[in-house]
């Protein structure tokens, strides 16, 4: 059976979890059973819970349900053989993800997840990239708020620079102007698992620190650290460290690497959060530096927990990307999202990544949303997921 004749277009794996349920809801809400609807199924380790969630989200009673345990290689391979694309929200991926990636690579099934665990991602690249190229499987990590707005925002800014100036920006600053929402419990659990792994394996610490951890064999120029609060004259605001920069910057560099260094081999990139002008902005920036030591507070969210529908609906984010050129000029590019970043927007982003993989065939390997899909995904996100990408004056 070829993948073009697979039983299902998309399988949502982890559909009984908090975020997986939101992904399934997106397919029900956005596509229903109309002519554009993909053939999709819900999967998880408990049939009774799958039935419960299916009914609660208003999915048709005929929605296929698949039982597969994250630790059962046979069940995962059988599931992957039935699908063209598998979307997984079952993390931390370094604990629960090995067998599913291997199954997708073996069966030539496209895959997208919400991973923000760079040491595990590098391990999977080393293990499976060449095999995925051979089987045709596209393994697309970090298909949510980390790292799609940043990865695709940088790509779109550089495409604009190449079209209007004939060369890419050698330096881009990613700056979060606002973020109204919460981090997911999965993000907190992933960070905790990564820190535990680093405590027993010094090699992981090196990968976490390196901006080029996901570009095997390539080390680019020294990068701005993004860890020192400072005032940015051109923006008129203080900039402070951003907790997700450690994963986003690595994915941006991997996209550049996989695209044959379209941004240049000397490309430099960092991410920070903008506060405000004056002394108040400085105090806020310094406070964010302290917050970075414990970003989730005394009671971090647990996997499976999340905000209310109203909180998801009222969330938003606004990212500014500034491309700086040697002559002192710059390009400003904005990426904005409706819905809270950790759940409402992330669930829509991974769902549309799955749709874009489905509709845009490509070569296999372990890559990024930017390297696999680029502008095709941007178009889907703008039309189906309430994101906007635009050059700013």
C-alpha cells in the first residue's frame, strides 16, 4: 500500500490529552465532514477515553478510533501504516517519543509534534535523518508556538529581503512585543525532563547551550546571547531574555542549514522580550532575567491541565522580527496570533502543519516547518489558524 492510498490522511495521536483534544476539535470545527475534510482518526491508549472525547467535542460517531500505546512498537507501526500523517501531542517526547518517530520513519509516514526538547531532537536527527530520507518520511518537530511563528517569520522576512534587496539580512532580532496566555503543561514537563537528563549527561548541556545543536557538522559565527537585558534605541524599549529562545533559535538555524544556508553561513539570530521604555522597562527586563531561573513558578502546569475556553479565546501574541543590514537599514516583519500561544494557537498550528504536509509532498528527512513547508504553511495558518505574517513600515 502506498501512502497516497493509506486508509487515513491524518491521525491525531494523544487525542485524549488536553492539547490533543484541542487538535481534534480543530478538525471538527474547521473541516467538519465537508468536501475539504481529511480522512482523519483519533488515537490514544484508551478506547473508552477516546469514545468519551469524541462525543464531548461533537465529532461524528463514525470518527475512527485507534488504540496504540506509546511504548508498544507493534501497535505504533500498525497505526502508522494506516496513515499519511501522524500528529502527536504525547510528550515529553524524550520519554514517550522514541518508538513513534522510529515507526513513522520505518513506514514512510509524515510526522509533526510540539517538541521543544533540543537534545532529544538532535538524538533523533543522528539516529533517523538518513533513514527518513530513504523512506520518504518527513519528521517535523516543533510545530506549535515553539517554533512556527519565529521559524516562519524569519523565513518570510528573508524571502522579502531576497526579493527586494537581492540578499538576506545577515542579522535578525526576534522580539516578542506581547504574549497574553500561558505555557502548556507539556512545555513545563519537557523542560523538567530535559533538566533531569542534563544532570546525568554533560553532553546534553553542551547541546542546550549551542545555537547550532541541530546542524550537525556546521558551526556558524558567534551568536548574540539574548541573555543580557539592554535598551534597544531603534525600538525605544528594553529587551529581556525569552524563555523559548533556546529552542527557537536552534530551529531557525536548522531551517537555514537545510535550505542550503539561504540566510547565509554568517547569519546571526537571537530572541528577546520587549518591555517598555525608561526605568520601569529596565526593572521589568531585570525581573524577567530572574524569572528565567524558574519560568513556571512554584506550581508549574501539569500535562493535561490548561486554561478555560475563555482564556484560550482571549489570548494572543505579537512577534516582531527586525532584519538588520550592514548599511544601517532594516526590515521589520510582524507575526501575530489570535488565541493563547500555549494551547489555542498551538493546537491550530500543528493541525494545519498536518494539512500542509498532506497537501504538499516533499522529500523525507528530519526537518522543520520552515524547511519542509515554508510559505505553503504560512498561507494555511493565515486562512485557517488566525495568524498573520506581514512586512511592517
